[in-house]
C-alpha cells in the first residue's frame, strides 16, 4: 500500500526534478519569441504544491496529500502548461478522495482521472503535446490490471511517457524540424520520473527552492543593434558601445568597414542596403571607428555609450527590483472586497507596463494584474484581483493566449460571477473595454465585447530570444521579428521598418484606425516616426495614432481596426 508519506514525498521528488531541469525544458520551446517558457511555468506551478506538501506530517493520508497538491497547483498555475499540470493532479485528488492509503491500481485510476480532466479543459486537444504523453502513460497503466506493485506499475508509466515523448516530433512537424521534443511533455516525464525515485527506491530527488512570486523568465528589450549587457559571451567587453549610419559614397565598402571594426573591437554588426551601412561595435576607442567610417561616406545617427557605466546602472536597478520583488512577496496589492449589490459590473485586466496599466485604468479597469509575455500571472494572482472588485459580475481580460486558462481557473473558484473574455492580445483587450455598454446586461455585453475584440488585427514587433529555424525562416538571436496575429510574418534588421511594413500588411479595405502602442525603451519621437512612416504607406483616410504602453519585450503593438 502507498501511504500518504510516500505519495507526499514522491510528488515533492517530482517537483524537485522538474525544478532542477526547468532551464532545459525552457530551451525546448521552438518559437523564438520571448515567452512564458514551459519549464518555468510548470516548475512554478508544482513548486507551489511542494511548499505546502512539505508542511504535511508523516501520518497524513493519501487523500490529504492529493487534495493539498490539487489546491496548491490550482492556485499556483501559470501558463497553459501549468494549468494542464494542475488538472492532472486535480484528477488525482478526485480519484483518491476518502482513501487513507492507495494501491497501485488506485494510482492508475488517479492518472486516468487526471488525464480525463486535462483533456476536457482543452477545447481542441493537439496530439504530440503533454496531453499525449500523459494519456499514453495512463493507457499503459490501465493494461496492468493485475499489477499490485506500485514501483513496477509506475516504472511502466515512466517508460510509456518517455516513448510517447520521443514520438512527439513525428506528430508535430514543427518539433521535428527544430530537432526537439515537446516541452510540456518533457516536463511531465520529469515529474513522473521524480515520483518513481521514491516509489521504487525510496529516494527523494533533491531540488532547489522556487519562488511563488517570480513570474517566469524576463528579457530586457534588445535587438540586432543592441546587446544585453547582463550577458557574458566569454569575450572581454570593450568600454564603449558605438553605433552609427553611413550614407555610402562611391568608394564605400561594407566588407572593408566590417573587417576594420572587427580588428579594433567586438560585438560587430554591419548591415547594408542600397544607400546606407548601419554599424555597431564595442570598442575602447570609438574615435578610430568613426575615422574609418567617414572614408565610406557621411555619418548620421551617431550614438556612443560608456558600457561600464551602463552595467553599474543595471546592477543598481537590479538591486531595486529585488527589493520591489521582496515587498511584493510579502504583501499583495489586492485586498478582498465583499460583493456590493449596487455595483453591477467590474473589470480585471492583465497587462505589463505603466502606460498600459494607466490605459486600462482610464478605460474603467478596477484592477490590473501585472503580467503578460514572459510574466504569466498565476491563477491566484488573478483570483485576488477578482476578489478585490466588489461588483456582482467581474469581466476578466487576460490579453494573452497563455493566460486565458489561468483566468478560467480563477473564475471557477471565485465567490462572485466572473466572465472571462478570451482576449489574446493587448489591443483586443482595449477594444473590448471600449465596447462595454453599462446599459446592457451581462450576456449582451459579453457578446458585443467578444465580437469587437475578435475583429481587431494585432501586430507586434519584438526580437528573437534564441536562434531558430522556424516556419521557413532561419532566425538569429536578437533579430527583429514581426508577428501578425501571433504568427511570424517576417524578420528585419530595423525596428522602425518592421513596424511600418507590418502595419501596411495588416490594412484591409475596410480599415479605419491604426493604433501604435510603443514599449519600454522606445521614445515618443521614435514612435511618431513609425506613425509617419505608416501614414505614408496607407490610405490617407486611415487615422494613425500612438499610445505609450511601456510594455517590456515588445517594441510595438499595432492595432488595426
């Protein structure tokens, strides 16, 4: 029989193994855009259960262990992979309800219950994902109907899960082309394998602590002409980051200029078109770079920055952010409010960036949860925001496809009516709120806001977080990416040109408005230059405007309506 202590330790062991491997799971993500990263989200989700399980006594029941795991993972779930993981263990809790101890067959039944719960929660399950890995493992367990040894049964579960994981590239061509297995499926295998260590050998895998508040891996905005100063690629960094554009003369040679810059510095990037050569170099003597550059033509857009001073500033900013995070860990900004019968509607929006938070507040959002790409908030983060709004009905706008499932989980445990509008982007969320009518009822507002949101075309300009061969594009880390409605449209060497071209591509015959939301590190002048570029490329009857979003990771969000 499996005792509560054994089940408790096995789940903690599974959590430890995944937490220790989360970086390698993150690296399996094939889409090069910075995102919430599967390994990080899954490890933080099961890490929430690990903390609570550690407080259970050795004489606890399997029912108590399963219920604690399910409750903790439900509230700590981040991203779609985290929510699916939590559903697997919620099924465990249902199957083990009322049990003091469990048999091997109880484990098989618990796994079936979890797989069924996870499949039901996904509208269109895709095979070749973590769902497939869990299902195949479950089906293997169900074939061992006479097996009473939990170690033998769970060994078969792990082997089946690994085989299913190895086969995922054959089910999803994008995985095969990238030469990787499914990230979520790999996370499931690590959890199951960590559990086996206890069930078979009585040995708990050791692991590190995982914070309950850190929202995934974060990226500083960067691009093909800038370098993340926190990175060290093994080379000694020179003192000055030097950038400039050369308008070519007849003797200009980009190859010769590149060779010279490589001789006097490193981190060299030289991009050429018919008229200009754009250069970037880290060098101790920027004067030498400029003297060589003028031999190739007239210079403009000159920028020289002392990197030693930048690093010091970044380190100081990091200390400040650590203090802010510690303060956030100790006290949520949301406080419970009872439902007020005189307040019919309320709004919770998810957004990252002071500008976006102000925009949603101005539109009527009662609470804004900080989060988005790379920062997927947990179910509990969203729940606390919902519970702080005293309205009878609270509309939640996730504004990111990887947050919708967590919002729906929060809605299922809130003590008031919650309507999750499946907004997948920030522009969709803004449009949804603009179409709210306080004179209409919940049903009609839900319909109208959804229709309006789905009609919005969303573009985004960001950078590649990793080298990738994706969807016919060979992409280098730091390259500028243009995405149309979440799908990679093209790559570019220029942020401004990418934004203008993307907006032009998105315009339809009935388009009337284009809104450019500019992010952290983008100046108002740069955003206005993009707007002017768009106006020059589209019908003069289309209104083009800019909003300051301050969002991280994305240089621009572009809304076309």
